[in-house]
């Protein structure tokens, strides 16, 4: 594993961790953080050399799809969640970012079921998603 790859993974981990804390405290994510993660991920992967730019841009399209879903659903899904997946796609590429989304969705679904059964949460209650993205990314790092 190259230095650029290790640096890219570390920056993304720290960035998602920071965003998860913000999401838990305020329910918002800073655009400057997502822009930094996008730019650093794309730059480091390009410096690494063997990554195709199209794979990284397609990975970011997952986040773009989530942003569009957010707009269509009147923000039932947060725009910040989509922006974070755009940023992670620049580091991970299409396949790994799709895996990250699937793992994060599975974790948040399991937590939502627990909250509904034990704590009687209703469908209108909102839970922050980026902490599940952080947990999913940690799981993904153990796999890749």
C-alpha cells in the first residue's frame, strides 16, 4: 500500500469522524469539510497513479444521487449525507463507495429497528446518518 493510499484513507477517516460528531451535535455538516475531503481524496488518488479518474467520479455520483433524492424528498435524507458520499467517492471509487453506502444503510436500518421497538420511535423521528457512515467506513477498512 502506497503512502498516498494510507494518507487518503486516514484523511477520509478523520473527516468522516469530524462530520459524524457535527451531525450528532447539530444535525448539520459543513460544506467546507466535504469540499476538502473531495479535493484531497481526488488529489491523493491521482498522485497514487493507478486509479482511473472515471472510477472516482462515478463513485462521487452515488453522493450526487443522494443529494438529488434529498431535494426530491424535501430533505427526508439530508443533503450533507449526500455531500459526504460525494467526498468519499473521490477517495474510494465506485465499488468501494457503493459498499460503504450499503454497509451504512444496513447499520442505520438495524439501529432504526431497535429504536422503534425498544424506544417507540416513530417514522417522523430523525437520526443522524453520518455516524453510521463512520462505522461503515471502519468496517470497510477492515475488508479492503
